[in-house]
C-alpha cells in the first residue's frame, strides 16, 4: 500500500524529472479514437495532489477532446539530460480566475496576447495517475511512479 510519505517522494521525484523542462506534448483522444498531440507550456509546480496545469483557449479542439475523453498523456523530453517522461492522467477544463492569476507567467503572453483578459482563456488540469520515465541514470530501463488519489491512500 502506498503511504502518504511514498506519495510525497513520488511527487518530489517527478518534480525533479521535469523541473527544467517547460514544454511538453499534451496528447488527447478524439471522437474517432485518433490521438492528437499539442505543444503546451506547463504552469506552476506539481502540487501535493499530483496535478499539472496548462493554459488554453476554451474553444480549442483539445478542450472538446478532453470533455469527451478525459484520459490524456503529457510527454516531456530533455535531450541534453537524456531524460524522457511520460505522464498519464485525466484532464478537465477549469475556469477559476484566481487559479489563473496564481499560475500566470509573463512568457505565456506569446500565446495569449491579452493575458488574463483574453475572453476564452482557461486552464487544463491534469490529475496524474501514472508516470513512466527513462533517463541516463537508470540506463534507460523504464521506471514507474504510480499516484493514488488521497482518498485511496
């Protein structure tokens, strides 16, 4: 059984794995079962609830895909560190303005020219369930982190 301490250690390990990688490929499932990947900039650190956050436009196709099939995958790669991280979880659209203010970073202005005043801006929340990673330290043997929701601890 996973303890709270194990969970904290797993979250800390994941944070270490991706802390210097700002961009990932966010993969969704479309109605016909096809996979679509989108480059996304993560916002904020992974919190104690094992959540990743991304800004998006509410009228983007990925939002429609997430609303129909919430299972997603986010992949982060650092070729310099020979590190590959694949995160599986479920996603949902969040329109919480306070959370957006908390997570906003100036470099997002490139994609959202009006900043938080963009009329269709929102967040995609990813609840992490599993992480697979490969790095030069582990000799490219796959490693796994499994996250349980706090209610299942």
